[in-house]
């Protein structure tokens, strides 16, 4: 088997593994976000300022995850393109 073909298959496998792991972690994060949001809605002793801080933290975390996923996808694309150019 061609070493380039093996490398392409390894890249595809690693990308699929990353995507599956990321999607599972993202789903877990969304579930936790829903649970925390419900909890804070029902917690009268927690100040509104604190609720806003938690909501902002969750929004920042979500943005960071999206940026990370975008960066990883771009880098996988660069590696795939490299092997396509090598003939």
C-alpha cells in the first residue's frame, strides 16, 4: 500500500475520532448549560449580577469551543491538502 494513502487514512481516522469526541463533549456541555440555567433561574438567593456572570462565562466557553473546533478543522484541511499536492 502507498505510504501517502496510509497517511491519508490515518488523518481521516484522527479527524473522525476528534469530531466524535468533540461532539460528545459539546453535547455534554449543552446539557450542563441547560441544567445550570434552570438551577440559577430557581435560586432566589443568588444575585442577578452573579447570574449574568455565569451566563457570560458559559457564552465565552461556547465561543472558545467553536473557535477551537474551527482551528482544528482548518489544520486538518491543511494536512489533507498537503498530501493531495504530494504526488
